[in-house]
C-alpha cells in the first residue's frame, strides 16, 4: 500500500505533463491516500470520560469511562443514522398522506434505543410505548418492513395491520397505544423470565408523561415484592405531549420515583452513557437483586405526533440549541473523528449508503400491495385451529388463521 502511495505521489511530482494526465494522477493519489488511511492508520479503540449518573439507593453506579472500539463506533453510527433518516422519510410520507393515522417519530432520541440494545442480549426482552420505530429497528426489523408497516402493506412487520404504534418481532412486544399500559405487561414478561428460570431481563420503557400513571406505581410495588428482573426506563424527553415536565410533575426526579427501588439518571443523548448504564442495570437484575429504574434524559426534535408542530409550547431556538449542542449522532461522530476511529470521508460514505437504503425501502413501502380483506380476522390467537370471526354484521364472516 505504501509503495502504491509513493508511486502515485511521484507521478504527481514528475516534470511537465498534460493537464489531463496531471488531474488523473492527483485523483489517483488522493484515492490511494484515503484507501491507505482506511486500512492502516485508524486506532482500534479509544477510551472516553462519560458523565456520571445520578444515583438513588445505590452505593456505586455505572462506569464513568467507556471503551469504544472502531467497529462498535461504526455500528452505532450507522444504526443511529438509519433511524434518523427513516424517521425523516416517515415525516415526508406522512405529509404526502401515504402514511395515515397516529405516527410518533423518534428523531433526537436515537442514543436511547441504540445504547440500550447493545448493552443487552438478543434473548432479553423489550417493551415500549407508541414511539416505537427506533426500538423496532434496533431489535432487528429491516427498514423496509417498518416503512411498509407504516404504509399498511402486506410486507410490513405486522403484515400491515399494526401501523406506527404496533410493531413486533421476537422478544420485542411493541409498540403499545395506551399510555403507561405497557409497564405492567413488562413486569409480566419479567415474571415469566423468573418463573422459567431464565437469566433474562425485560426492558420496560415509558415516557415522562406516562410516569404519573397509577398503574406504574402498582407495578413498581409488585416488581419489588417479587424481585422481578425488570429495568423500568423512563425516556424523559421533557414534554408529555405539549406539557413540560415542570408543569406536570411535582417531582421531576423520575429515577427516584420507585422510592424503595434503586434508580439511575442517565445522559440519554450520549450512546456510551446509555450503554454503560444499561449494562450496569442488566447485571443488577441478573444478580437477583430485583428491579431498577433508569431515567434517560433525552429530547425529541419533532412534535409529540405528526399532528403536533412542536413549537406552540417550546421555541424553535430551544430545539436548535439541543441540535447544536447535544445531538447524539453529532456527538458520536465528533468523538470518532477526533480520536482517529474514523474519517469524515468514511462516515459520509455511510450516510450515502443509509440514504440509498431508506429510498429503496420507501419505494417498497409505497408499491407493496395492501393486505386483502379476507385476512382481517387472521392472527387473533397463536397456534389455534381456524375459526370464524363475525364481521360488521352477523351475515359477514371472516375465517381466522393463526399462520399465514
């Protein structure tokens, strides 16, 4: 490689040549330089100081330094960038009236789902509220299946019948539309983990708006009594619909809300902070110590849903300030470039590849057929014999199949 580089440079520096030839030599030299840098000059890993977590009923917290390998950094960057671009494409398709109904976007909060996912095992469990697109992708569902679900097509991850709020895959239980209702379900999943003697945990997510729901406190109580391996995670993006946390909660220390359950408050805009905190929480639960509460301090760039412009209860300047100072993708990008884990050119290539993937997925999501009406009654039960479902009136019947 070095010989190739020297040869290219010597051709550039040789005596008078035709302008076209010189241009070709320069471009070849730059190409070889980039290739050389790609394979030879990057660091394999770097260590970063990260913001310490605030602790509740814990003597020690997660690590305050984090090691990031080049491979991990590129993976986190691509995953977060894919989620960001997917959500921006969803916004575009919604405004074109191709996506209809409820639609809650995740852009700005990408460090939460990515940091959590890389800290647990694929056999662990995740359940969240209706802002679910990022978690669906992080759990392994391809972009094309997510966008096709949003447009209500057969190729969607729920066969076009779930839409934005109801996406599922193995060990991912949605996507739940009722505020806070997924929290007792998450404790139930954790109870199953304990009952069957599996060394697994359940990540149970909810927002700062849902944090004031009574069913969440009932769930805390049962989870603590039964020492369930449940990580309760409050994604605090500062606004419950259009109401700021200060106007909605007498105490905004959501990580202390479990009272008798230990808690952590985490910088949810830093993927490494989230990863280290989630590793700590998972180890705590696997050790049989019972549940733990995590509060991720994050921010959503879009409004609550597509019907909310997001600027009647906060200023454009506030949103822009968060974007410029705390953006999770920019933070990771700067760390990687400044610590020689990647080059600007390499990350730009990832950006181009991501945009291409999103465009192809959007093409699929807008051309794939909608599910036929006959399939309306399918998938009510799992692994049951076929039966009939009554339609809008008693003379209309649909056949319900468990598999199709």
